[in-house]
C-alpha cells in the first residue's frame, strides 16, 4: 500500500472516530472531545467527516474497494468437510 493511501486511511479512520465521539457525547450529554485546532483538524472534522456521513453506502463502499488496503482482503474459504465430526 502506498504511503499516500496509508496516510489517507489513518487520518480518515482517526477523524471519523473523533467525529463519532463528538456526536455520541452530544446525544448522551457527556463531555465531548476537545474542539478542532488548526486547519488540518478543521478540514477533517468540519468538512470531511460530515461529507463522508452524507454519502450513500454503495458509493462509500465503491470508493473503499477502489483504494488499496487491508479492507480489500477477504476471508479464507472454510475447509472442506471430511465426514462427521464425531
């Protein structure tokens, strides 16, 4: 996986998690994480996270599948059955 996609995945996961914490804290009346500081955090929390949440799942899924990364790995097929277990 290239450095760019690794960076993009790391940042998107982190800031989507922070945005989810903010939303949960607001609905539960709990203390929220600190507000965003700097342009980087403002972009990820005020622009990226809300935009991402508005995208329909089929589009999000298509974007994720188009990017290289561990989310494209699939489970190994189950082993073949070789008679009764007992």
